[in-house]
C-alpha cells in the first residue's frame, strides 16, 4: 500500500484508511477543506498531508525515458567526481601510496589497532595535515576532533603542527613559484585554532554529537575532516541490550556516510581491538562486532610486524589489499626508515 | 548530559508534552530510538520528529571549542598546564611535564618491583604545598592489597624533602591530607579465573567508564596499579590476514621471550591513556613508557632508594617495536630480598 510509505503519523494514516483513501491517486486532486471535513481534522493538518502526498507521488510518476529517481546519479557523472576527489596526506609516503593518495574525502575510513600502535597519532596528524594550504598540495580546511576517551594530547598536537610547518617551509624552497610575498607565516597555535575539539562522555552524547554535526558543518563549511577517537569506547561499556547497540551503531554509520557525501569531507573512525575465538585459536579483530564491519567504506588495520609498524588495507571498494610500513616519530607519522622490510600482501 | 531532562530543553510545548506522555523523559531515552521508532511511538509526522531530535542533539552535544582555546584554558587554570611532576627528570620530560590530569595512568609490573613505592611518592608530591612543587591538595589512596605503609611514606618524605618535614607539624599536615581507603570486599578487585567472557567485560567496562569520567570531570591525575599474569605461548594473537600469510611475516621474537603480560586484557589496555611498565631484566629494574600519546617508547633504569624511586639515567633508552610493552622478571630474587632488608 502506497500510503504506508508516507512519512505521516500513524493516527493520520489510520484516519485516511478508515475514510476510504487507500492510494495516493485518490488523494491527488483533492482540496484541503474536503479532506479536512472527511477526516475531521483541521485545515492545516489536511494541507500538511496533501503536501507530503504530492512529494511522494512525484517520485512515482512512470515518466518513460527521463525517470530520474530522487538523489541518484549516473555512474559517468560519479567518475568525474571520483577523479577530482581530494585526499588528506598522512605524511607517510608508503601509507599514502596504498591509500591511493591519502585518506579520501567523501568516504568513511575506519582505522583500528592494538593499544599503542599509533591510532591517536594518526588522528592528530590528519587533523593537522588537512590544514596544509592549497598551494602546498593540501586542502586548507579545518578539522573536527571528537574525543571519546580523552586521548587527545594538546602538547602532541602542537609538536605535530610545528613539524608540519617546518616541513612546509623546507619544501617551499623547491617550489617554482615565489610564495614568500603572499605567504603568512603560520604558527603552530594557528593550527590548533582550526581544530574543533569535542569531548564526548557517553554514547548518548556521541549520538547527539553526530546528529548535531549536520548543523555545525553547515555553519562551518570549511571543515574537511571529522575524526572520531575512538568510535568504540562508549559502546563497549555495560551495554546490556546488544540488539540496541547494533541498531544505534548502524544508525550512526549511516549518518556519517551521509555527512561525508553531503559536505564532501573525510570521516575517520578510530576503532579498538578485541580477541575472537575462531578456528581453534584466539585472533585479533576490530571491536564492535560483525555488523559494524560492514558499515565503513574503507577499513585499515594497524599492526606490529616484528619491530615495525604496518598498515594493512583490510577492506575497500577501490583500493587493493596491501601493507605499508610507517613510523611514529617526534614529528608525528612519517615514512618508515628501513624500507627493506616492506611486505606486500595481495 | 545524557540524563538531561527533555522538559528542560526548551522544546516547543506541544512536542515536549508528547514526549512526557510517552514516558520519554531523558535525552538518553529519546536518542536511543531511531527516528522511525520515535515517529511510531509519539504518533507525529517525520518533520516534527526530525526537528525535535535535532534540537535535543544540539543541546546534549558538548560545547564547541577549538584546541587552542582548550590549551589556553588549561595553561591559565591548571598547575603546570595540567601535569603532576614526578621529580624524575627523564620521566617528566618524556611525559611533557609529569603525570597528566584528567586521564588514567597505569603502573604495571610484577610483585615487588616498586609500584607501591612510586604511588607513595606520588601521594606525597600531590599533597606538598605549591611552593615546593606540589599540588597542595588531598589524596585518595585506595589500597586494595593492604600495602600502604605510613612509616615508609614518612621516611620517603623526610629523605626527599627534609626542609619541609623537619618543620614542626608538617609531617602530620602532609600525612593528614592523604586518605587511605581499604575496601573490605576484594571480590571486585581480584581476578576471577573461571569467569571469562561477557560477564567480566560488563563489570570491567562499568569500572572503566566510571574512573575515566571521574578523572575527566574533576581534572585530577588518576594513577592505577595493575598486576601481571603469565601467558601461554600463543597468547599474543594475530589478525586473520596475518595468519594467512604466516610465511611472509617477520617473527615476533618478543612472544617467546617474555611470559608475563598485564592483567585485565586488551579491553583495559585500550582504556588507559598512559601505561608505565616496571620490570626487572638482568638484575636491573626498568621503568618503560609503554603507551603514551606524547612520548617515544623510552626505558629508564631505576632503583628504589630511601627517598622513593630514582632514575639512574635521565636520557632513557629508546626501544623499538612491541618490546616496550613486554614485562620481564629475571634476576629478581636478589633485588627483592636485598630491598626488604633495607626497608626494615
């Protein structure tokens, strides 16, 4: 029944059906006052219902050759978009390589790993790197950092920002164009100014924050990345109702994907690790369960390989499964110094 | 924030009444339902539900601030921009000033290595007046293993800060600021061997949330000590993709080297912000900064002295790889016996 798909309240739907209006076409050429009389509701309410009906019926018109479903794009148009997608560099050449240039905008990337592997470091590095000015090859945007565990360390962010500025001024000597005249000397503190920091203390606040992001980013259009560190924490503590947890998590994942697409920004979710008993032994796996693992577009796992830190693309619609080494230094995430140990897993 | 009442959020009266009529009083209850569920439950149209949820979300969300304003706030209002100096030069430098406020710092190590000694010293440092580099505050010492020794603490105090402790009544004042709690029921604190699985995670998760939120709201340093347990040889797990490509991965030699791991598992390991591992290797004790967002993986050799703990080397040895997290306990017998004689 077409009426069942309309976003009207249950009682309104009930009244429509009991008054005999069972399909959208029966409502199409009705005046609000007639409807109001029939259903015994106010004129305004009737007008509201008819407005919703007309929106709904526009989608259903079988129009032959130009049937454009609301919100759809052709694959050709999308190809143009995908090619002009911007990426946020991770400051590690190998990692940028396997990511196809960096963390992609318009996509949700999940990064998980054991404690101490460098997830927060990567998060802070991305929050700084997104601010690299356009003429240095960056996005020149701002970052939103949603901290659920209190792991964001201001001193570290300053350190990383300072190193980023040093690298940029080192590079400008090699650039052809002379930017000295128009360049404003950036300070590490300016970088901190462009990171919006939110400390979330419960899963309710996390959900509220993600709901609120739509409005916030509409008001701050220059935000190019949203980092949530970590998305797991509040959902791992004392959740009795696991079905509710799955519903909330999938709702959250959908909203984040919508945000990424709507505002063309990158969403980076940092996840924790848990052990799972499979095939007779305990294996490490990212937390939040199997349903969550479907939710993100890209999934990167950070792990130890001997003495080196590696990143592995676990899941991606467009990137190949590959590993790349990286290192965490005083300056932040950087390329690993010993490249001879690089291992590619196909 | 999660329990904020809907009636106090300034929603339009009509919708606020509907929420109340359906017994949805707090933000938590409202946001735990999807918009379709709310539409069904409250019997209102989608547009109204969306705007009500957006309004509630905006109010419940944390206030907007930039990292810069946060830093300026901390520098202005907090001691040493939010750090408790430990008086161990190398460690303080590595940690950016000292034990940070607002987060959990964990000390983990085998028995007798010096965790309690470190805690006693920290309690003293927190209670010292600001002019002597302390926080001039009270300390809550939760002593689950009945190891707190007032006598030892006063000894540490007199040896480290003789100028304060020899003043009449200061020892009493300092010791008076430290509240020692000895929980009688240890069942929550001891490990349950056979109670693996979801039940244990549940209560541990609650404890983690609680401690972290206390640290966060009060902006105080919280230090916890943790025990070690032994692991079987295939203890350190791998990811499924690593198992598949076993031939190509570099062997993790640390797996066979050390048989000790921190207790409480990986869930707890994620929850602490800073993990300091204390171990004994080849007769020398080491303090390792195993997990920290700000410092490189450094190991400092240390000894236990009458005035607490002292580092032998302030530079620290940088360790590569996951070795920083392994816990050794070799050549310990002479150390423990030797020190217990001295402490008597």
